[in-house]
C-alpha cells in the first residue's frame, strides 16, 4: 500500500477541490472553511456538481447528510443521485440546495421534549468546514441537525458555536499583544481512543455483552494486569491484522491515525491520532469508533468501547488532548522562547486555570454517563474530582508571582515572560501525572476523564466556551487599561490567588486528596445524577446563553436527555441481569448441586466411609447463596416495578443510582461467589479468563 496515495483518497478535501472547482468558487469555499464566511447558493451548486462527479467516478450512487444526534452514534439517510427524465430514463443530479440542506424525521431522536412524535420535521445543514467523504460507497456530507424551530438536536452544532466563541474572544486578547496578522483562532484536539478486543464466539455467549456492552457478572481471572506484561507488549497476529486494516480505512478517510499499542489490561489497546481542528477531530473520532466495531467483526472479534467492560481491570478512556492555535501557526499554550511569547502564554494558561476552576461542574457533566461512573477513580482513570496538573516548575512560578518574590531558576532552561516585574521561568520538566483529570503536558492540556464510548463534542464545547468566557473577561479588563503591563501583572496575580485551589500535582487516588479537595471547596461528583444537579445552575445557563452556544431551552432539553439516557441504560442492565440470573445462572447452579448430591450418594454407596466433604460443603455453600440470590432477584424485580411510578427524571435517576444499582451489586456478588465454586463446564458463561485471553 502506498500510504501517501491512499491517504484522503475517499475525501473531497482541499487538494481535490482545488483541482475540480473554478478558482473563484475554490476561494469562496476556502473563506468559508478558514474564516466562517457564508457560501452563497450559486457557489454551493458548483461545489455540489463537482462533488457528485467525483463521487460517481468512485462508483457512488447515493449521498447522505451525516450527522451526530444525541444518541452517541452517527445517523444517515441515503438518497440517490438519480432524477427522472423524459423517455423513462434518469440522469444523475445533485443540486446546491440538496448539498446545503436535508430534511430527516426528527421525532425519533432524543430531543429532551423539543420534538414530539407529531412534530416530525427536522433539518440537516452542511458543515462546510468539514470535508465530505465516501463511506460504504455513499457520499457522506458532514452536517448539523436542528429542529423545525431551529433548536440544536445534535452534538456538533454547539461545538461549532463554541469554536466561534473562543475565536472571537481569543482574537481580542491577541490584538492586545500586537498580533495584527492573526485572523482566526481554532482549538485543536487529538483524542486517544482506548478499546478492548475479544473473540466474537465468546462474545456471542454473553447476554450482558450483547445487550449492555459490559459484563454484569464475572469473577476475576487468576491473572489480570498485575504483571504489566501486556502494556506495550508484542501485538498478537489477529490484533495486528485488525490494526493494519483499521489504519488503511482510516487513512482513506483522511483520519490521521498515528499510534497503536497494547494498553495495560489484557485484551485492551489504544489508537491515537495526530492533532487536528476540533470539529474535524470530532467527526474523525466518530468514524474511528464505527470502523473499529465493523473491522473487528471481519476478524471474528468484537470491539468493546464501554468504559468498564470488565471489573477489576483498567477501564477505557478517551484522553482529550486540547490546545489553541492561530491561523499563523502559533500554539497559544506553547511557552515559547521570547519575552513576547511568554507573556502571552502565561495569560492563556491563567485563562484555562480560571475556566477549569469556575466550571469544574460542567467539565464533570461533560463526561458523565452510566458507563463512565464505573471507570472514574481507579485503575489509571482519574478521580471524579476535577483538578489540574501543571507540573512543579510552573506551580513554583505561579507561587512566586502570587507572593511577588524572585523565582529560583535552579540553573534550569530560562524563559522570560515579558513583564519585568514578573519572574523568569524554565520550560516544564515535570513528569506526567496519570491520576490527574486535567494535565498540562508541555503545549496542550490532556483531559483524561472522558469515557471511551463518548463523543468528544460535549467536552470540547464546554472547554471552548468556558475559556472563551474567561478570555472575554480578560479582554474587558485589559483593553481600556492605561498601563497594559501593570494591568496584566495584576490580572495574572489575581487569577493565581483566586484559582490556585484547582491546581494539584499529587496522587489523585490518595484518600488524603479527597479530604483536601473538600477543604479547598472542590466538587466530588462521583456519579452522573450528582453531577447533573449542577447543569442548570444560573451561572452555567448564562455562560452558554451569553456566547450563543446553547439557548436556555436547548440546555434544559439536554439535561433531560442525559437523565433519561442514564435511567434507560441502568434499566436495560437490570433487566439483562434478571434474565441471566433467572434463566441461566440459578438453574445451572441448582443442577450443579443436584449433580454434587448424586456424586456423593454414589461414593457413599461404593465406600461407606468415603470423604464427601467436597460435595457436602459446596452443596451447603451454593444452596445458601442460591437462596440469597433468589431473594435479591425478587427485590430487584420489585424495585424496578416501583421505578415505573416515578415520572420525574431527576428523581428516577437518583432512584436508579441509590436503589437499582445496589440491588444489582448484591446479585453480582452472589453470582460471582458461585462462579468460584462451580465447575467450568457447569457455569453458563465464558469466564473472564477466556474473554480477556481468548484472542491469540
């Protein structure tokens, strides 16, 4: 395979557009992509025709507006290019209107009450800043999705709005530093994607994996990740073949798949792309997850994207590496080498610190899900407390600024920040902190709380908007200042004093940190319902409204969608658990005790003095556990019935968190205790050992 020729071969990218579009139309669409300028219908018609011709040359007959509703996956409705002509024939057509707008049914997607069944109309609108591509022999046009009334019904609309917000406010601040040549600022993201690969034949024998994506039962295997021998180990042939095909398909779609390796847990792996503009990165990550699942099945494996498919080993995250860059190629989170750059860096660093502190609740909400609740706080996943790691060097520098004392450079590589009253400081030389939710890693921040199955759009919408708000406040202070240097100095110092509580460079798993975080006033929102209580706080509503990212109506709707989704997931898991317990586990263990009794009887008939302690002890243990499990199952059934009378989603979510999940925990404990006792052939499901080590 020639990678350079393969890369982006299925994308109507910049190179393809330049070769196929008239010069003026090409320039017009470039203005749209780079600066958000409106593309008129006449130019869109030319683009549509060129796009259609290119796609037909590659064997395509259909197109779709490819969008991202609030389901966690993508959606598409296919239309053919054919149009009837006289004589019973057809021609292939694709108009500018068809490119710009589609009209899918909106009533069956999550809307939080924005759409009723009888209010079916919804619209998709072309996102011209994201390139069209061919997938499964269909021309896919990246789009946003909104209701008839104009409310956003998808993940991407708000993301694009947040990118406009941070662009506007970042430009204001940059002008104060003399950056007259900068015309746009974009955030960039590189989302590392973790996942598990298990054998499909074993997957098909587990109802819990089929229905919920995670194991609801299963005791630990004799070996897990204790030896650290899987991490960065030699990649198994089946997995290597999967990765090779995944790379090829991603490269065709212009996805910058760069790194692949074994992760810490057995059967766990990671793929990391190169940074790209945030909305493109969001599209690419959705494509990556879709292709992972499809290609895995071609290799008789199943890709698990659930955040915690196996208890007792690492869960899977999606480390969101976020930064801010100008159209002139400057990374605003790069410390730089000149005084001019360093002053600018320090101000943007403080903007992020302030944003993370003030909107820690929204960052936690942006990663909240029933699946991620199982992952956060253990096995290399960060805790539910939002904090920032900036490294010891930067922390010492901020402390020196706060106290207005000289910074001891300790013979490190020196940088000057451009304001003589502030200290010199070195490039960060501190190691990474894998327990930190939000870590500075040299020229970007790595937000590690995001779960593996989630869209990156919500998290980056919160990051973009919260930092935009802080930059707005900074610009409002600095623009009218008579003495810019003095105002800048005071501003930076005030931010450090007021928001240093969010900075923590220690062990996030230490119990002492939980107490310290509480003392600092940081939130510890362990589970999704706890976090969602803060979503509609007035400060959060004002944040999104003031930057026109979400209207109040849209945010209320999303709050309801998240609560409802949480309840539905746990309800499905509970019903699956009941089905497995009643139909498989309990009958199998009852049959096992019967076989043990028969075996003991035969032994005593042959040898009256035979030692039947194995049979007797296990019959006694399993019988006791079975009785307890039967009572636990009845309790879960009764509590599920009670839940049907709760109409308020917030109350229902709290009931599922505090009652249903506890019921499920007790049933699992009983089942896992019996799995330890039961013979392998009598246990009805493949064990953790088989699942985690089944791909050879």
